[in-house]
C-alpha cells in the first residue's frame, strides 16, 4: 500500500492494475497498521504524512475495508508452520487463510504457505 501511495516503481504492473480497478475489494489489515506504526517508531520508515492521516487516507481515498484481528485469526496463527518468522506477515497469512482472500505482496517467502499470493 505504501508503494501504491508513493507511486513507487517497485510496485508490479499487475499489482498496480489490481489497485487501480475500483471493482476489486481492498482489505487493509490492522496487522499492517501495527507494522507501519512499529517501523515508524523505530526509525525504519518515513512517511509523507502523519500516521493518523495515512490510515484515514487508506480507508477514505483508497476505499479499503479495515480487517480487524480476531480470535479466529489468532487461532489460525497458532497452527501455522514456522516457514517465516515475521510476526506481521504471519498474521497476514493467518487472516488470508481464514478469510479466503489473496495477499498482495512482493515477498516470495510467503509462498511457503497455503495462501494465494498476487504480485
């Protein structure tokens, strides 16, 4: 999402086309908000707007539906194999599996899981 908002060239043409297509439903996980906040707090990320504005823009301008983290996601997380150690990515995988939705990502490590990846 950050690459999309920044018009970053690292965003694949397919990902760009999917994000541009208003017919697609875009989910924004609270796990992603959490990751952005953590990385901002430790200096691994810089934003062009205040954090609260970024989150509001993702919903209002991009039309994203906020996906909360529920107990069912945490239960699924506990059952995931340890292919990948990143806690944020693991939660996204658990959510994607439970909700039966793909993940838009450039991270090839997530392919080790039973989840549809889009890039």
